[in-house]
C-alpha cells in the first residue's frame, strides 16, 4: 500500500537521455518541453493527490502529428509515456510512472468543427467538457455528459475514464456520445476508430478505447454527438429524514416507469459540507436530500412532476421544493456539484471513492457502510448518482492522526468489496487507475484478466502506454491472481438476490 508521500517503488525504466531531450525540443520547441524539477512537480499527481511520482520530462504537443512523433520516439527508446488531460481524475489514472515522458494535452484545446445539421462536434482532447456545450448552446444544443468537474475536466480525460455525471441515467456516459476518434497507438501508429455514423459495421472499437484509461493509446481528435435542448426542464428537491427513505423514493420513481434526466441523493454529512461551502439553501436538519430533474415536452414534464412529488411524499418526504428560475435551479445543482470539494469544510482530508450497486441494494449497503464507520472510527459522507446506483462515498480522516490514512484506505477498499458483493462494480465513472488496481481480482478471475490483457498486449506489447495502471502488476499477459476474500454480504446470501 502506498503512503501519502510517494508511490511504491516501480521497476527501473530506461533513462531519458540528453539526445532524447534534444529530439523532443526539435519536435515541440523549447517551450513545449519541461525539464526543470520544480515545474515537473506540477504534474506529479492527479486529483488523487495521496499518490505522487515525478515524470522524467513533460511535453506539451499541439497536434496529432506532434503526439505521434513523441510516442514514436518513446517506442524507439523503450521509455513509457503517460497521457494527461486536466489532471482532475480521482483514481490516479494520470499518475506518472517515475521517469516517464508525461504527454500533457492541455494545449490541444481547439474545437475543430461544428456540424449542427448532423449534431456533431469534432474536438481536440484538451477541450474542456463545458466548452462544448457553451459553443453550441446558442443554437439550441448541448453535450450531455456532465461530470461534476465539467468546468475544468477535459474531453480526453472523460474518454480515458468513460466519465458520466448527474445526467447519465437518461443520456448515458461518454461512450454513448463518442462516435469516432483519431488515436495514436503505443507504437506511434495513427488510427481512425469509428466515424460520423451512429453504428458502423464491425467491432465497436471506440467502445473498446473509451474507458481504457490511456493504456491503449492517446485520442487526439474526437467526434462527439450533441443533442437538442429539451422543450422543458424541471428541477426539484425533496427532503427526507434519512437515506433509506430517499432510496425508496428513487426505486419507486424508476419502478413507476419514469426516467428522470437526473436523480441524486446527498446524505446529512454531504449536505452539511455543501451548505458550509456554497450555501445552496438545502433544508436544515434533513437526513437526506433528493435532487430530481425531469426534461422533455412541457406536458409530459408537468405530469411527471406531479407523479414524482406523490411518490416522494409517499416514501416519507418532509419537504418538496421546485426551482422556479434558472438561478434557483443552478443553486440546487451547485450544492451537489460542489460536494467533493466541499468535504474539505468538514474534514482536513478525505478519500473520494466510486462504486456501483443495484438500486435495490442501497439500504443494505448503507447499513454496511455505517458498520464500517464504527469499525474504523471514521466518518463517511455519501453522495449518489442514485438512478444508476453509482455511489460516491467520501471517507473523512485527518492525516495528522497516526494510521488514519491507512485506515481510510482500508475502509474505502471495504466499500468496494461491499459494492461487488451486492452485485455491483468497483467503479462507475472514476476509473481504476492506480487506486483500485488491487481490487480487480475481487471482480474478475485470473482467466478474465488474462483475456483482457490479450487486447492490451496486441496493441502495446512493450507496455509503454500508461503502464502500472488498471491491472495488478507486473503483468505480462498473466500473473499470480490476487487473494480474494469473500465479503460478509456474500456469505449472508445477499449478493444472490440481484
């Protein structure tokens, strides 16, 4: 297990030679190559700041051709490379391999084409998520995937992690909105995957690439699907005495045949943090709040609003509140989208976890999380993409307390085991990266992971593209499997229900 200062020791890699640095400068110019240690420190971690490592050099390409040339140079020298977008990832996916070439894509931020007739936008990977919507909004369109970090996260990073967001319940994840990509593979070859059409014949190669966390190459030009703004949007907040009641309301809404654009739960601790940070005006004393957003034609939204309110009140809602203006709607969402950062208001340190469970398992899983809090002597604030069962527990701790970081990591890991034991997954949208690779054997057998590796080894036999991520290491298309420990929920037979 890594400590909060540096990652564990990595296998030795070839040093970046002075000749290689000269070649990089010739490709990118002096301002496109960062070698000073103090400047490289800027790139030593992503949003999972408890893991840090120093890249050997940082390069800043501006085009597919420059990315291609850098990757070809790495392939010839046998030096690993790590792609990086905005660095907002929360699983250590952009963590440098010590001594690597870190390819920062932040200068590749052009929107290359806007085709409203076909509802397509072509972008470079450094384009910020929200900028896509801002570009097409005046014409009545928007880009649906909306991670909480959408004001700063990049499309390239969204592709690496298959990011979702609050509206993924109805509109899907990044993979549902990426139709094609130009990618640079690990040997420097440039390939085009997918295209303008919605469903091309043959294998779904964009679907393979999206979510591969930089281990199959680097996307440099991306064809995105944009969608029309709905006629009407209604955002409502329901307050509940506890999360069980809010979870029951979610199940009842979905079972009633209503598909909200978004449906989110925040528990008491996350409400407290959000109020301290952004003063969203959430009801005082609520044990949980449910944010529901409905969209579509006006008549349908009006009818569904009445149905959702009735279901929430039947589940025990103590308050029902509608946003009557764009400003009120934005404030409701501001509290939810600020929840991760706001946790700093109630704890000096915290770990953001990410797992998935069946919606109906929410009460049992929350009870298990409460038991884990008591066992480890730590608090957990819970935020959920409730409609698709995506949990974001925030494990709160104080690194000044001896052993607190280790206990927090262990508790976070037990939450992942709980998710899998309940019929879920170790990640919904944050990816595996460095943080969760040790938990892959909880979900997959050794034969499963060896099969996964066949694809990676076919495209990157030298394992130069973002090495040491996703799978337990070292892996050369086979490795001794990790130790699997059955979770109490499994032995109790709960997992079989789902």
